């Protein structure tokens, strides 16, 4: 059974009224469609479709007026953020068509054959837990997995290779997470699917995914085609995209309301919890549905490389500021030094020491304090580094006895300034550094987070540890801010002295 737009369901009117889609092919007035059947199937599977799913289902199931056997859009391209419920929609549509049509063949795949089977088993569970369980049979033997409906229609998972569909003529093929397929693999799949569907009037291919990276050339070509097809009902492609709008802060919860599942199956707090555990690149790609590059450098690496000075001219330790940092996961630590290069007049940065873990850090800094006597020693007052600072301030040594090592710490505002200053020096070419590979890797991996009007280096959201960068930025900040005199060392006369 199909219904026309004159009988539109209230679910669709609500979905269109409240839609937050960035791009969306609009319903064709008067077109016959299968939304009512899809909603009914969702209930049989124990699901209730969200408004965005209703919106997509309505348009994707439209029929052509000149040939009602055919879908208006033979290709559906859908890109939504993680946790939106895209596989629920795909499973529901496949089940609806299997119930409606006789001997319909459908295939579903994802990043790998294993992923495809896992998602197919989710559909198996929905069926087994509902009223369809007594009517649908399953075969779970590897290589011949299938759900068979009373109509003779089947739904099967398949590995995302061209050979997997050899010999089949599938009415429906759904490719999930296509961002994971490179151009060659994607083209191979299309080369197998399109000819296999050629003779079927009621065929449809779904291409579904979260956003990709610069390597996702196959997906990007379909996104570009889909965006152009919006508003062109004759293009043969229905396109839908929910993504964070350009220019908005990806870490501001007020900007997350575009996510089509917010207020339905997830909350803003759920997203906030996930934001703390993701790198910036993965957060942008998977949760904000924004395209990212394979190199997500906050700073221009070419400009950073150009500032490498090779051998830096040494100066007296009394002119040097020193800073240290522990990686967010305590996997490594670093000490950096900064001074004014006399030849160029620019601040110079040089690695003093780097090593695994953090146990070595306090003794190494204390040794510098005692033997080298730099102008200042400092650190950002946060994360695992704070524990090292507390240790140093209590650490007896040959210079100050039981008074510990005096350390200047940066407040959150100071650290924001340090981050901005470092990035400005790179952009303007107004500093020098020793080109240390660990420092460069940190610059390449670093992510930032907002703090007021500034962008601050974020240990948590970076794609790798960044202790060299943070230590260098803090040393640079200590060097450039108004010098705070280090406390005069106490005179240590040995045990029993006063």
C-alpha cells in the first residue's frame, strides 16, 4: 500500500517543521510513498522513528508518477553524525520492503564484513523480540547469512568487496560508513552493484556514512553530487545531511542542537561526555559530521619548519627560562628552555630533556635548579604536571635544602596567553627552535579548545601527547612576561642548621 501527499501523516509535518538538516531533498507534493508502511514496520521491530528518520523515509520511498514500480530516487545519499540512529532507519526500510514485496533481495554492508554481520544481527534481535519472530526464519552460517520473510524476500549482510555480490541481482543495497572505503574500493563496489541492479525497475542503492577525511575520496564525490542534486528532483539522487554549520564552535553545546537525535535518544550531556574522550579530529568528523583532513595541524607546519635554526648559539643559564610538562596520559614528559637569541633578536626554544613516563621529571628539574641555576623554572598549573610541581616544591636539594625547588605556575588565563603567543610567533616567523622531532609531532597533533576569545592547547583533544609543545609554550611565556625574581636560595649549612 502507498499513500499520497494529500494524506501526509502528522509525523512528517512535525519532522519538516523542526528539521535541522543542512541539506535535504524535499518531499515531492502529490508523490506516492511508503512512509506509512515504514512507520508500521518500525513498530513491529519495537522502534519509533525520530523526526529526521521520518523525513528521510518519506522522500526515499517516493514513487515515480509515470511508473509507480520505480522509486523516484534510485540513489539515496545520507550523512549524519554518530549516534543518530542511521542503521535503525536502514534496517526498518529493508524490513518494510521485505514484508511488502515478493522475492525481494536486499544486501547490507559496512566498513568490514564483520561490522556488517554485527549490524545485521541487530535486526535479527529486533525481529526475534517482536511479533515477526514466528514468521521470519534466519540462517546464520558464515557465507550464507539471511533473514527470509513469508514473502520469500531476504536480507543478508555481505563483506564490502565486489566479489561478494557475484551472481546476485539485489533490489536493495545499503552501504554503511562509506567514508572507510578508499576510491578504488568504492569504485569496485559500484562496479559490481550498478550492473547487478540494471534490469530491476524497483531498485535502490543507499550510500550512508558520517563525514570522512581527505582520504575518503569515494564518499566525497557522492556528497558533492548529492549537494548539487538538492532541489533537482530529476537528478535521481535524494540527498540528506545533518552537520555543524561552518564557523560555529564545535565545543559549544549550544551549537550541538543540529544533531538530529538530540532530544530523542541522546542529550546534550551525552555529547559532552563523549567530547571529553575524543580527539579534535574525531569529534569534528564523527559527532559534528564535519570533514577533516588527514593532517589536522592547528598551525602551519611549513611555517614551523622554516623556523628551525639548527645549532642555536648558547647563552648563560642565568638568561634561560625552563618549563616542564607531563603528557595527559603520563606516557612521556619533556623539559624545554627559552632564551633571547643574540644574533637574530628572536626568542629561541630548545629541548633540554624528554623521556617516557614522569618519574624522572622532578629529579631532572631539581638537578637543573641546583647545577645550572636558570633565570626561572615554570609549568602550567594543571593535569598530571601539577603533581610534579607539588613534588618539586617539597623536594630537598643541595641549593635550598628543605625549601624545595621554586616553580612559577601559569594560571588558566596565563596558559591561554601562552598558547596564543606561541601560535602567533609561528604565524609571524618571530621565534627560533631546534627542530626537535617530538616537538614537531606535538605541533602536528595538537588540538585547541575555546577559552573566552582565545584558543588554548588541549591535551585531552589532541591526537597524541603534546608535552614538548606545552613545555615550549610555557618557557616562551615565562621568557616574555615581566620577569619575576626567583626567590633567593636559602643558605644550607647541613643537618642541624637553622
